[in-house]
C-alpha cells in the first residue's frame, strides 16, 4: 500500500522514531513478514478464575493443572498408548515434580530407563504445549539452565533418522551427568508456564481463607495476568492507602474468620496493641456474638477463642464509628440508614430501625459516648494511629497493592469479552442506574471508569489533600455502598447481625442487576455500553456464589453471561455444594469447569488425586480463532500498517534509509 505525501507529512515525527528501530526497507519488510506470520497462529489459551478468597492450596493446584488443560494435552498425546493410571501419574508429575520425584526416589523405582521414558513423554507433552507459539516466543520463555537443550529437543525434526542418535545422546547425557532430576522439574514447570497464555482473575483475592498473600506472591511472578478488582480487594487497597474505615473493616473480616495469619505472618501487621486494648476494655465481657468463624476447622483453644471474640468486638465498635464518620462526611452516598449508633437507647438496651424497636443482645459499650456515639475514645484513636502506620509500612502489602494497581482495574474488555467482578448497577426496569459520585451523576461504563480513577487517586494522590481523603472514603463506599458496582447490595447489615437476634432486620437486597441476569437483552445492553457488539461477546462475572444445590446454573442470559464464582472459599461450600468454577478459552472452545473441594496437596501428590472437575463446553467456535481475530492481532495489524507506511516513506525518499 502506498501513502500520499500528506499522510507521510502528518506522521513524519512518528515515522522518524520508527526508522531508528527499522532503518531501511529490508528491516521493515523482515518485521512485516514476521508479524503477518504471527497473525496466522492460533490464539493462546486464556484462563479465568474468580473469588479466590485466600484459599491458596486449591488456587495453586488449579494453576498447576490449568483447570484440566494439562490433562487434556496428556490425553491427546497418549490416550491410546498409556493406561488411565499412567496418564494420571504423568499429570501428577507435571503438577508436583519436586515432591513426586522425591517420593519415587525414596521408593526405589527411579532408574536410567525410567528417566529416559519420562523425559521422552514429558517432551512430547511439552511440544504440544508450545505448538501454537512462535519459536521466538518459546525461546524467550525457556529457563536459562536448560535453554539450549530444550530448544533442540522441542524443535527436533528428524529427516530419515539423521539425528536420532543426536537426540538420544542429549537425553543420555542429561542422565549420565546426574541432571535428570533438575531437567524433569524444569520441563514440568515449563509445561505449566506455556499451557496458559493469559490469566484473568475476576476479583476477590482477599479475606476468609488463610493465604491471600501467598496467592499474590504467585500472581506477582506470573508471566501474563490481569485482575478485575473485587470488593474485598478494594477494601485492602483502601487500607493500604491509609483509609481508617477500610483498615477497621479489613481487621474485622480477618478476625471474624479467625484469620490472624494473613495480618501478622503474611503482612507483618501486629494485632498485639489491639489485643491488649480488647482485654483491658472487654475483659469481663463474654462477647458472645463475636465468636469467630472457623471454616478451616483449625484447632483453637477456649482462651484463644475468647480473646479473638474480645478483639472482634473491639474492632467492630471502632468500625461502626469510623464508618459513621465517613457517611456523615458524604451525604451523597445515601447511607444515612447505616447510621445506627445514634439510634441506640443505651439505658433501655434497644435500637430504633425503620420505625421498629429491637432489643439488643449486648448492652456493654464502654467506649461509646451516647452524646457523641461516633467519636473514637482516646485509646481507640491511638490504636488507629498504630494500625494505620502498620498498614502503610508493610512492604509486602504495599508491593501487592502496587501490583493490583498496575495489573488491575474495575473492568477489562479483552478479546471481545467483558470482565468485571460485581455488577453494573441497574434500576428495577433494567435501565442503568444514575449514581452520585461527588459532583457527578454517572452510570454504566462512565461510572466504572470514574471509580477506577478515584481508586488510583486514593493510593497515588498527594498526601493531606481533600481529593485524596475523598478518594479514600470512596474506596470504602466501593466496598459496601448501596450502588457500588463491586458490592451489589442495598446495604451490609453487619451491626444487625452482631446485636439483634431478630433475623427479620437482616435483609440485604441485591441490586436489580441480579434479577436481570437471565435476560439476553440486558446482557446485550451492557456489552454494547462497553463497545462490544460481536455475536460471541460475553460477560464474565464473579462475586455471587452459584448455588448448585438449589439448581442454579453459572450460564446466564442465553449464554451471554457467565458467573464463575462457585465457592472456592470453604465458607461458601456448604451453601454452593461445589468448590468453584473456572473457565478456559482456547482457539477451539469456551470450556467451563466445576470443581469439587480440594482435599489436600499431600493427597494429590501421594495418591495422585486431582481436583474432580466436571467440564462443559459453553461454546464451540465456528472456526478456529487465530491471533488476527484477537486484541493482540489488532495491535499487530496496527504495527504492520505503520511499517508499511515507513516503507512507503523510504521508497519515495521522504525518509532516508540507513544501512
């Protein structure tokens, strides 16, 4: 394609910069050839996970087995050559190479022949795993220790047996030099690395489970990952920004689920000052409503349980005060119904809510001043200074939150799909809700875009400014506000759950969005709002556990919307009946996996027990999806267009070539 002089002149500065990298026609043409070839490769496999909630063991196992993708590759390679038991063994070896090798060596089954057979089998799986990538991309991903050897074995094309002895000798030399263990471990890790091209986390990494920090350590080292923030993530991000109500809510959530490890061991945030304050303030208080939950069924002594209950009550009272202060600072939040401390009759031990009077099950509030119920006591204020400092100076937490900002956002449009955690706030009639945010009334995409901007301002804004303070408060609103796209409820009835036995006051109504989930028209409206109009475009959503036991399906709106929170968190599993959904999207199909609860890492290694998963093909593609069909393909085509313009500039003498 030739370009006019006007087009070249308009793009001169850019073309001169491009010419520094491609100084002549030959260089530009070579890159065009390379890029056009890449466009005609199959798209890489995308892996979608949601609502991890600190459950690091099942998360890491699903990452190792790629939601069954590795097992499918093994079956494709060896379905008619190996027994099911042999294929299961090979899968376990790929998932846990170090541990499995140690067990095998201890049992004496490892020999030179065993090494040779396993290396050949692993390399066959490895070739399939890398087959859709360019040789350049594979080489860049090769582990340094065995880069040359792997490159040779991966691209072994033996014509007339000319190199048969050559390849055999490479493997025999690996064994003879006692590098077979290291090589097998490297190949297994490389297969795990290459089987998934892109990982999407649809929110809620934090809370409930014991290892959010372990999950985030893994994600920080992942080669290609994005995160759509969930309400639990935004709460921790607000806490890391220095928001007092977010800090109080984070600690309350941790204590509620007996999850001190994440705070103290994971992030080095000491709760000792809080424990001391709680014992001094609530030492004679049974704190019956504040007994922590224990979904992992960890062994907890009666003394520790009582102390946890006291800590729980102490931080909950602080939480209600700080939340009340935020609500009064922002009448536009429309959360006055959550101002409850001033509705307590401390003499009678009752509270007025929505015109009805309820008896409180707890009448011990030593730190609440009835005349000024939302003011922190002096001791509570000092405690919050300590806790805020701990959150701001936790290096690991700050590293993880910076990762979430760098790799995350309120939503993502990727390869014609729309990814978000919670909801798009709707009115009962299915139209977009207009939400007041500061001086703005926003809806749909504009609401999420502005929320994303404020979330970044909360963390990166200039300290001490009104803008940063308001943005930090908005982080708390995103956690629990009535029209928050991350919360999706009209209110969070935490106070009622603690202090009122009458369950009739606990109603939390979901946003009308959730009553329209089965409507294809609503899904189409939302997709169009975000610029997605292709027939196969879908919404991929998390946040709300799918209750399989009640007959719910994760496939909504005639297949246009997928909810993939099936309950990875142990706390949800009694309700959902399963342990989570994950999704894989390869060049042939969109595959939904429903996972049974993960028993244990040790059982997976010793007994070769994988997570039992039930797979459903949500959509089979009419034709194989190639890179030219994807977002990356459109970006590459843009590069080709730019290079063709540069070649035109060279040919017309508009820009001088260099050798």
